[in-house]
C-alpha cells in the first residue's frame, strides 16, 4: 500500500543534515529530486551505514527502498512543500529526511496513496 506524505521545509536554507549526507539543493525541484533518489536507491543509506559503530545493530528495515517513489516539490512563499508518494514506512522516510535535512522539516499530513 502506498502512502502520501506532505512535508514542509519552513526554512529551506537550514534544511541540512550532517554534511556528508545533507541536501545540496536550494530549490523545490532539487530538494524533491534528492529525496526521491534517497528513497529509490541505497546510496544514502549505505553511506550512513558505513560510518556506524555497529552496523549489524542497525534495523535492517531502514535499508528498504521504493524504486517507484515519487516526490514533487513546490515553493510556497518562503518555504518548500514536498509531496511524497511511497510504499516505504514512515520510519524509513523520517530516517532519510533526518539524514538530508536534520531537524529542519515538518510532517504536515499523511494520507492513503
């Protein structure tokens, strides 16, 4: 089952996680493309996993991907809204967002896809 998540980046310039994994984009489309890539592929997760003290202790469910995940972004006044359509769990989405944006994002709504 797919779920639709509505994410807000209230201050896009602050939406940065650890430098190794952080968003690099500055516009809505770029943020959407980076998040979509992080949900579809393993690169971001594997990079993070490689620096963990005990990689075997990491929940294997966090490695899940969704090759069909779709993310769209739009600028609204001074913030960015992202709409994510994916079969991934909320925990996986939150983990990837934390890596990309740190704590500078908000989950606004969740609906069935």
